C-alpha cells in the first residue's frame, strides 16, 4: 500500500481503539439528513482524517438542538463561525471564497462546506497524512494543488457555478459529485433511507482524496522540481530562453510551466519543450495557451503539419525527422540535435524570437 494510504489506514485503525480519546468522549460532526451531496460527504471525511475527529460520529439531522450538541457542524445550520466550528455556506450572507478568507490564495470560487473545511483544516490534514511540517514547503505546495485540482471543482458544482460561459458542447457525467449523487436512493426506490448511501459516499470521497494526494505527492511534486530546474537552465538550450529541455525525459510539465512562469516572473513566455520519449526518440512540443487548452502558443510551421519521415526531413532540411502532428502542436526527431533544430526553425519561421510574452504572434498567442 502506498505511503499516504498506509498512514491514513493507521489513523483509521487507531480510531477503532479510541486512541487519544477518553471513554464516551468521541466528538460529533453534524450535517443535514435527507439527500446528500459530495461537499458535505467530503467535509465529514476530511475531518475524520484528523486525530481529534477520527472517532467522530456523524450526526445527520436538521434539528437545531441536536446540531448544538455537535462539536463541528457542516453544510447545515445557517452559520459560518469558524471559532465555534460552524461551516455552512447556504445562508444569503455567505459569499466567501478561498481568496476572501486567505488573501494569499488566488481562487475566487464560492466555497462549499468541503472548501470551508479544506480552507481551515487542509494544511493540518496534509501534514498529518504526509508526516511533514504544517508550515513546510511540501504541505504548502500540495495544499494549493489539491484545492485547485480537486476541491475547487466540488465547491463550484455544489454552488452551481459553470466552468465557462455559453452552452457546453457535451455533458460530463462522471465527476466525483455526480457519482456521489448516484449513491442517493433512486426516486422510485421503496426504501428512501439515505444513511447507508452517505456512508458509502464518505468512503468514496475519502478514497479519491487520498489517491489524489498520493499522486500529487509522488508524481506532481517531483515533476515540478524537474520543470523548475529546466527553467533555470533554459538559456543553455536556446539563447531566447523560450525553449525548455526536460533533461530527465518526459514528465507532466504543462501545469507547472504556467505556475512557475508567474511565480518566477519570467520576462518571456516559454514556447517550446524538448524531451526524450519512452522509445528514446526526441519530441518538440508547443506550450499550450492555457492549462486546459488545446491551442498552442507557437505551433510548428504549418507546411510541416501532417508530414512524416523522409518527406518531412526533405521539406524541413532537418535530418532524422519522424513526424509533425496535423495541428502542429508536437513533432518528433530521432536525435536531440534534430529536435532542437526543429525548435530553432519554428522560432525563426514564426518570428517569435523577439516577441515579448503576452503580445501574440501570427501563429499563436504567447
């Protein structure tokens, strides 16, 4: 079992012994009964990853007297009062986002109960699961990544916030929120009891959160270090400083480039990335215009697009060419020097070498 999952399993095992909590003193987490959603299931599951709440009973009710007896209340009660551990977001007066509660953070999506619990307890949870200092760089980096890549989506869906303006081209029905929703009883089920489904929902979201944390810790974070190192060496690759080489071979680099460009205040946008693929050949790939975009900042030259092998080498005058994708976002060469030459020609032919970031070119937007 992986390290994060192992540590979480030990916490849950300790819960069965009541370690650290006296007899009869298990705390209670209150949330609403009836149909459940992903946000309160995750809020409860996150709280139970903390030692002081690992034995907590989840009390599902709308009775104010029963809720008043709970140490923490999420997604019900009409109050946001972190000093009293009340974390509802449904009241008309509630408009908080991560940025409004933590001005050092950029996200303006309205928080759900999941986001509220993550905002106030996320660093403690990550420190506990990773065995890292709460104020250390690992927890800080993963806190941001887990919110942006996992929790924010749940906040937005629960608050009815669309991803973009306009009518979507297709439906996405496999989100975590959708899967939690399907654990509720069907409208025509004779048994409308939601308790068993809510327990399954908490286990589902807990498992997904831990798996995402494991991935971010073991894959995303090491890749960030490699990309940052490559950025620091970019002028050794090309004098423009706009070509990045991943010396260790391919790693997930797109997300890190956009963040590091901002964090390091790069004077020029990165345009092309070189790396060796698993087959030992070299690739030159354009940086997309955004983290989720299929458009390129600087595509490879249009005459190369869709060509392969000898035909491509003859047209480009570069030996060892393997292919250029029909959209121009990526190409391949047998050697590093060949891939680097493809990058040089792309910069030359598209007139991007002297273009400052943010101004755009005829072939792409910087």
